[in-house]
C-alpha cells in the first residue's frame, strides 16, 4: 500500500505535510490575530490537511487533456495551493483581512488578504515536492495488478 509509487502514499504524505502547516496555523494564529476564535483555528487546521490530500490525489494527472501539455508537479501543486487559498479568502475575507491588517498595518503593501494565494502556492509547492518524492506521480501510482487466476 505504501510502496513507491503509490497513490495512498501521495495522499498520506500530502495530508501529513498539510496537517503540519495547519497545526502551525492553529498554534500561531492567536499571535497574529488575538481575536481569532476556535472555529477559524480549527478551520485552518482542517483546510491545510485537506489541501494536502487534494494535492496528493491530483498527482495522478501528469498530462493536461485539453491543452495537450505536460502537467508537472512543480506547476500542478502550487497552482492547486494558490487556487484553494484564493477560494478560502473569499469564504473568510473579513477574518483574513483583519489578520493581514494586524500584521502589516492599514494600507500596507501586503495588507490585502489575497496574498494568501501566494502562501498557498508556496505551501502547495512544498506538499507537492514531498508527495512526489515519496509517492511518485502519474498513472503508475494507480497501477492495478491483475488478480490471481483461479485456474479456469
């Protein structure tokens, strides 16, 4: 199950790395945003764990079927991380904006909460690297061995 290459290994490694980033967010969020409630803290923890699983699953796709272009891990994983954090910013815009303002100040260059998309790209790159390093990528991660013949 956890042999290289393996989809299960990709997902497990992705979830583990995502969990570690989420745990860091869970622990350090009150330092950046003292008003952060338990829901946003748990949400960050679960969000990055889920992001790791999604990046792990998407490791099967190494070719874009519509554009007919290769889809390497170093493009696929940061793109997914950036996209998912972009969506997160829409759902929790007010909280993210309050956190960015508390860190960088009102009107600062980095006070826009959409900078979380860049953070997602960086975290996605890290998750994608380790998932690919330990779990492989492409169709070989889901290769099915033939069942034993029953002699018939």
